[in-house]
């Protein structure tokens, strides 16, 4: 009998002492909880009612929001299935690198500890590009882009972003989205203004739009959405400053997406798919049309363990001609590398001077690691980061720990892109163009920050109209971009 009392009471005595003396953070609790202090206790003999839910490790996220996502509260009967589902919901927000839900049995019930490790939420972005094509000619021009995104705005899992570009392409955009926890619904608003040169015609364009989006999650990693976006467009001639066209529209779009990748950054396996419809038919003083959009991304292991294949397919189909000011194009890193932005689809003798309204584009890429730089912890003398924690008291120690673990991995890639664009969905091989791109790339991956930098060099080619071979372009394209497109 005495042995039984020792076996059941001593673990709780040490557990209570540990929680009372040590700061209850993710760093202090998790090793103790996993060390087996509570293993072997007669948990079934104690009440299964939750006496409290305690969040540890959060520096930005509000504890009440985390509790909503976990789905457990005081007075409920503890259910490991509900706890696992809540953990999955938190991880699916992509705001945490680690989540643990640990129940501690006590004499009066169960105390649930939610241990989280947060990521960087302040994400700046900057980049620039240049094009040697403008107004349909070989004119060099530049663009510089900057942006800032707060991915856990106000600690409520909201996202607030500001983006701007300068030089010859000038724009400003603001967006904000909010999950309506604990419900599965979400809401967002956005506004953008952009004044830029047309790549293919002697026009300068002004576009102003703002919109609202609402939707809900329907299954794990799947959601539907509905957006309404009023838009105003103005097109001026660069030859005589004449007004070419101005028109107002209201775009309505609905979409469904599902994400089954193993992780959001640098996925190793899994797939993601999107399908949606867009129309301006409800309100427009230009050409009404309905456009169907779709996309698929697929990942699986390569020839070696750390290698992987990545594929992307995207398409757009319209019910009727969208008009010269709404034409679709292919080219650039988001569709077919090896071609400049919007180089395929320009009305010309090659496609019967037609406006393009439909396309399908596919990309396949083989990615493989080249080398990994040591983490920042190895760059400095021992104790350097501990000194930083004491010096920068205004900065959370978790940030310092993330910087300590920061490293860069360099990956290589070889790829093939292909696309087909045409005028009418009913006649996909009439008034059409094709393009293929071959190339190689280098990626600098920063898993700690979940950001990357890509550099690609690619050669574009156009299938010959009468012979079974390709006509390669006179020179390759060089493309530098932040984050991978797929």
C-alpha cells in the first residue's frame, strides 16, 4: 500500500513544484513534460474535467485566440481527438513552427497546457526588375518594389500588408484579412492603384480597384471564397496624349482551394489545387465575359532522398472575347520562363492579329540541395546570443533564438516550362501561339524565415509551324525573384 501511495503522489508533488518554481514557458515546460514525470500515474482514477487551459510560449498571439482554435475550455471533458484537431488547426495557420497540447492529470481534474513556438510575423519584402520591352518595342525600363506584411496583426491571426512600386511602374496597395474565430469564416478587404506602361501597345494605363472577400473553411486545408471588386481603368495614348479608353467594371469571383502539401514552405510532397470563376457581366460598360480559372501543384520525392520533383499546371478559359484591353498573355517567371513578361499572346501576324482569351501553361522542375551554410550560432563566440537577450530586452528572447538558428541552404534546379494560348475556347488550335522554356536555377532558401530568393536563366523556343523542331530565341532571359512560384 505504501508503495502505491509513493508511486501515485510523488510524481504530482514534483510536477507541482516544477510548475511553481520554474517559469512556465515552452522552453521550460516541454522538456519536463516529455521526460516522463507523469508517466505511470493512475490517470484514469482522476476526474477528466478540464480545470484550466494555459498557453505558454506566445509572444504576439493572444491567448484567447489560441484557445479558440484549440477548442478546449474549462469545464469540458478532455478529449484527445479534439486536442489533436485543435493542434492541427493552429499549425494550418502557418503562424507557428511547433504546437504541443499536453494534459496534466491532477486530483481535481486536468490542466491543459498549449505550448507554441511562433515565427517571425513582420515580413518585409523588396525587389526590382527591368524589361527590355515597352510599348511594343525594345525599350529598357525599370521597376522597384517594396512591401511589408504583418502576418499576425494585433495577435489575432490577421494579415495586414502594404505594397508599393516606383520608377516607371508606380503602384500602392493595401490589404487586410481576418479569420472570424471561432467560426470557420474569414473576411478581407483590399485597395490598389497602379499607373504603368503597357508592354505591347503605345499606351499608359491607370487602374484603380478595391474589393471585399468573404469565405469559410469547409474541410481541413480547404476553403471557399466569394469576392466583389469594383474597378476603374483608364488608357492613354503615348503618341499624342489622347484618351484611348476609360471604363468601369465590377468583378465578381468565386473560388475553391484545397492544400494537401506536407508544409507551406518548400514542400517535399503533396499537392494543392484551385478552381474558380470570374465575371464582369453583372456591371460593366466594356465587354462582359465569364472566365474559368484552375491550377494544380504537385510535389514528390526525386531520385535521391533530399531531391524532389515539383509540377505546376494553370489554365484560364473565357466564354467570349474579353476585348483588346483585357487580353491574356504568357511569359515570365510566373508562367513560361525563357520569355519576357507578356511576350506570348501579342496580336500579330503569327496568331492572326487576335486577342488571346484562353491559355494553359505547365511547368516541371527538379530540385536538389547543393550546400548548407552553418547556422548563425556558429558564427559567434559562445554566449553571444545570451548577451543579446539581456541587451535587447525590448526584443522577445524567442526572436534571438530564431536568429541563432538561422541558416541558408542553396538548392539547384533544372526545369521545363510550356504553354499554349489561343483566341477562342471553341477553336484551341486556331489563332494560337505556343512556347517552351528550358533552363536552370539557383535558390537561396532560409527555412527559419520561410523565405527564399530565386535566380533562373532560361532559353525560350517557339515550335516551328512546318517542321518538327524548335526555333530558339536569340538570347536567354535572366530572372530574379523573391519566393518560389510553386
